[in-house]
C-alpha cells in the first residue's frame, strides 16, 4: 500500500527530463515527459517508486525496468509497431495504469496507452481547420436487455442548422472495449470531418454502441478480462460464461433491430431503408457485424469488418456458410453494395484468404491491408478511412 501511495502522490516527480529526440507521447497527461518515443520507435518509460522491489512495463510483452540511485525506475523498449498501444505497469506483482498518461478502456479495464505516431505529414485522423461535427451521448431503454443503455452519436457539420436527412453507419468496437472507443481511441469524428471537408465522403450519422447486450438471466459475454475473474472452485455450479466463450451475438442483433435502430431513426434526421444503412466493426465488432448484417440483408446494404471474424467456422463453403447467404453470388452482389474486409499486415493471412475465397465464389468484396500494423487502433483508423468514402455513394461500390 505504501508503494501505491508513493506512485500516486509522487506522479509529478515521474516526469523528469528527456532528450530532444525522445518526444513525449501524445497521450501523456499535461506536463508529463514520459513515456516518450524515440525516432526509431523505441519508447522510454519512467516511474518513481523508491520502495518497489520489481517494476515492469507490459506493452505487448514485459520489459524489466531498472532502478536508479534516486529511486526512479526506467527502461527503453525495443522498437514498437507503429500505432496505438495499451500498456500497464506491474509493480511488485500489482498491475496498474501509469499515472503519467491518460487512461483508455481496453482489454477489459482502464489501461494506459502510448501512441507510436506515423510520419508528421500523416494527418487524416488529426484535428484540422475544417467544419466539425458533434459527438453526443444518447441514453435509451432496451426492451430486450431490460436495461438503460448508452450509445455515442456523431452528427455531421451543419446538422443542427439544416433539415437534411442523412444515412447512418453503425460502428462497433472490439472485445474489452466499449462505446467510447471509436471516438476516443479511433478518432471517428475527426476522420469523417476531414473526409467530408475534402469532399471524399458523403455526410453521414455514425452510431457507436456497446457490444455488451445480455438478457436477464441468460449466459452471455461480458467485457472484463479473464484475468480479473478467479476460476470457479471445483464442483461449483455453472455461472455466466465470460470472455469469448460466452459470445453468441444473437442478443445484440435482437437489441439492435428492436431498440437501437428505432431509437436512432425516431430521434435523428435519418434517411430510411437498407440503402441508407451501413454496419461495420473491428475485431469482435467485426464478428458481430457479419452475424447481424449477413442475416438481415433487407436492412443493410453496406458491411465492413476490420480485423474481424465473419462468424465462419472451418472451411469456407459459399453454399452453406452463414446460412447460405453467399450461395447465390448474383443475388448477393445486387443486395450488398460494399462488402469490406480490412486487416493489418502483421495480423496474418486470414482476411486475405477469405477475400480470395469470396472472389473465387463470385462475391464482390473490397480487401484492404494496413501496411506494417497489427491488431490495434492505427489499423482500424486506416480501415475506416478507406471504407467511409465507399459508403452511400454511386461510386462507392466500385471494386
């Protein structure tokens, strides 16, 4: 407890001096110089904890920190992959966030994060001197889950000043994240602001909801990391399944169709019909997107998955996969204006293989690969930057 108190009370002393070539992470709290990022993508972390016996930084893997005579622990990592990385400190076996950074809900709890930036000229997700839309929260009662829920809604520039109706993109986060992820970590609003200003995207509304949808008493998926839940004692009765094992997606689909879409279309100036409705998501949100949209093509004309499973298990068979939705390629292509598959190049060949299998079966699709990135937010920002110009446009469905 004494070590924890020193960490929190002494955070102002954690910052120290840094060299010119190690730039403070953009995600640090104001005034904090560490963690900082070197030009070769290594990162230096620093923490004052004079009474600690062992301190590590967990960013992808564990890096042991070295204690100086002044009680300050430091470490410089090996080069990190470009992009947004959750990380945590482990102090004498206790995992915690770094008091020198902002926290972000990811991997099931409030993590610290560090941004390994792209070159300075890359600014598609940064604020610019352009008209900006508005992100606001919307609370609504779900008759399916029998709970109050919250989503975040982006409305485009000039929404409040006009009477125009807009198409809608329903955009989902991944496992261990929540409805704040896309506009906080993903900069969804800034990406669309910049695309609209450059006349590269159709103005649209974006709805960012929470994947956690469980009916009262049912076994279901919750966000929390499995490490936070102790194993049940031998012989204990089965309780709610946690983590990926409990995910089915059926409740979210029912909730979305029964509660969320009607609330959005009643509350906002929305263009009606499937051709004005898109759904996309990252990782588990990609899985949910495919499970929901492919089963309801009368309601969605645009479908996107970023690093996400399609819900297919085993070998892809166009005649049987996803209840045979791909069996008639011509019929599918007439209904679905864009089927988008995005992935980071460091994530493996799964999405590319699936895209090629779809193409072989006659299913039109867009495959996008983010060069040099992994399963993290830079991959998903790039995917969305590529997908959005394809939505709700006569040229958007071109392959």
